[in-house]
C-alpha cells in the first residue's frame, strides 16, 4: 500500500508541477529519481522544486516540462484526505445518488467509495 501511495503521490507531483516556469531557477538532474521509477516499472519524471534555493530537481527535465493533463489524479489526494480525516470510513461507504442526471450513466446510482473511485464519479 505504501508503494502505491508513493507512486500515486509522485504522479500527482509531476502532474501538478509539470511545467518548470521559473526561468531563474537552477535545474539539477537526479538520476536516482529515475531509478525509483524504473524499480516500480513506471515511465515518467519526478520533479521537485526547492523554493528556498530556487532549484528544480528531476530525473528527466524534458519529460517534466511536457504539459500533461492531470485527468483524475485529483482523486488520489482527495481520497487520502477523506480517509485520514474520517469523512470516509472505508472503501465500502456509500455515496447515495440524489436522482439528478449525471454526465455518465454509470454515475447514476448509489456507489461505494471503491466503485466511485473506479468509475471516476466526480460528484461523489
């Protein structure tokens, strides 16, 4: 579980920080970031910005500077926050559908937390 959360956090960080916009910042290549991703069999880049030293660290700056739509990665931190704060007790908690028309038919039913995550039910 820790590996999954770590990997998902890395994906989120890359998506949120995917564009190195600070032109004055230094860029330092950290091959060990790539080794972490390789060990998890994941293609991508880790990008970390040190605000105090105005320095970016990454294993692959060209990949990190490529704009990538974050898509459903918002589900990851929101789900972790909901679980850690007790808003959601478990993956079997139910989100009751209020009967309103939704974007996708698969969202138009009562969904467990697990199922809502799987089908990316944004209203849930």
